[in-house]
């Protein structure tokens, strides 16, 4: 999971991952989405591949990239604990806001 989180920490790699959410894409199509030279895009795609976030297959002269769901499921599961904390805090905030509205309404 550390490799996946590290790979996702880069802004350009996140752009590539977001594009792959819509479906498979060639390296050339992905390269058009980020303002860096093709060798840099290739390095970013290699990092994503080595982290297990994407897989690649050769289709004639094109390399087609697609997302691999397993690493994202692992990160999602890890984040669930933190999500529960966040939801508890949001529920508490909602309660305090409602309590404040109720108190303002009863004093006027």
C-alpha cells in the first residue's frame, strides 16, 4: 500500500489515474493530458505500473493502460477507519449547529 500511496502523491500521476477512471487509454492519449515531455510521462506511468495501480498491454504499436482495482480497494479499506472519525466529527458538528439554531429560535 505504501507504493500506491507514494505513486498517488504526485499531481501528474493523479491526472493520469483520473483519466484511466474513464477507461483504458494509450500512452499517447495520457501524455496529452499533462504538461510534461513524453519521457516524463513514461516515467510516471512506470511508477504507476510498479506500484500496481495500472497494468499495460501491447496492442500493435500502442501500449494501452488500464486501472487495477485491487490496490485501490486496499487503500479504501485503510481509509475507512479515518472516514469513520471524520463522519463522527461531522455528526457532532451537525448536532452543535442544530442546537445553536434551536437556542437562537427559543430566545427570540
